[in-house]
């Protein structure tokens, strides 16, 4: 049983605009218990992190009582369908998988790494070969690959679904319905709203909120998701302020 009394929240660190150590320290200070590391940010890109740097990163998280909730690899989806870019994109995706596996191993969580990776919903032969290579890497390293999608039926095994409610709302769908349609297939869940202004932003914004947080979290648990939820601050106008507001609203609005 989890004895950690902190909210079941992790957060992306790249949008904070701080060096990784400072971003991690900020999360720890405000009571967040996990971090999502970006595989496309220069400071945490897999090819920039040798084994010593990876050990140092995990040691830093350990001292701050944080864990790695996910490795985000938000590459342009079009790169997986472009003959000039597909090899580089595939290599980056596999590098993110290897990083997630190594971090999980260093944390003593062998086999529980997660990579959030947007992939095209395409049956083209070019992409099928890429999907096979990524799937083989994920299975070899024991890492879950979760694909953000507003249509869970388009995500094929062994990939799981990453539920991003802002993405779902932007597609004109209902996050609760999409979540319940992904029973047993959810590998990651993001905490982010699509504001009525059309921007991605924090949950619970006055006059702007669309997401029913409690109902959404309840649906995720009913659908079998048992991991931490990740506050995804990409494209927020005020990531630090928004994260603090999200933490406060989460504590007030979620009783699970």
C-alpha cells in the first residue's frame, strides 16, 4: 500500500523553464511527487545524457523524494511519415525508451518505465516498419509506450493510450467517454484543460474551465489506471503559477 501522503500527481519539468535540478527541487518543495522528463529538451535529451548523467539525475530525484513518472518524447508526428525524417525520429523514440528503462532500473522499478509518444494513425508501409521497431524496443526493455489519442480504437497493441483531456476536448469529444472506451489500455493520463479561450491551461480556471476534474479522475480509475496523473504544462502561459493552482484545486476537488 502506498504510504506517500502527497497527492497522486507528477508534473512535466521542461515547461518550467528551469535547469532540471531546479525544476525538480521546485516540484519537491510544493509537494509534487513525480516528474515527467522530456526526451526532446536539450538538457534531458537521451543522447546528451551519458550513464553518469543519468545516475546523477536519478540520484537528484531520490534526494528530493521524487520518482520519474514518464519520459515524454513529443516529436512531430509528421516526422514518422517523412522518408527524410523517419530514421531520426525512430532513433529518438527508441532512445527515449532506453532512457525510461534505465531510469526505472536505477530507481529499482525494473520494467515499469513509461514513454509518452505521439504516433500517426497510419497503416502506411513506411510507418508500419517504424511502429514494429518501436514496439520491439518497448518489449525488449520492458517499457510501456503510451500514445496520446482522442480515439482509443486507433491505438494498436502493444501500445497503450495516453489520455490528454485537452486533446480530447479539442477534437470535439468527451474526455469521460473516451477514457471509459479505453478500459485496460490506459498507460498515462495528463491533467490539463482546454480553456474556453482555446488554449491549453490549468484545471479549474474561473470562467474558462471545461473539464470536470473529479468525474474525469474517477473515470480513469474505473478504466483501470493506477499510476500517478501528470500535470502537463506544455503551452501554458504561466506554468509555475498554473501548477500551484492545479495542486490547490486538485486537493480541494479530488477525493480518491
